[in-house]
């Protein structure tokens, strides 16, 4: 199992966040997750080839999760 680790930095509602992100290769698929306030947020592909949070949506602002997903994608694309 291969694991990639990133630190995502984003600015939301006056606060700068630095969040650890892990991308784990699991057979033919991937598990993409970020840790926020001791909660693991997992992401899945959406219908538009983006990422969307699949858990803890009620715990965090939807715009924050959207920005985090976009930053994860941007980092992964620039790493390839």
C-alpha cells in the first residue's frame, strides 16, 4: 500500500488552516482524507471529476470543505 502525505494550507473566514492530508492507494482505488480538529474527513470523486466530502459534512462549513477538496486536487496535480 502506497501512501502520499501533504500539508494543505488554505484561508477561510479570516483563519489560515494547515491540514494534514493522506492519499492511500488501496488496490484499484484511493482513500483521500484530511484531519480537521481530530476528525478524519474522507473524500470521493464527484460527478464533475472533483472531490467531495463524504462524512462530517454537518460538522464543517460546506464552503470550507469545497476549498479543501480543491486544494487537495491542486496539490496532487502539481505533484505529478
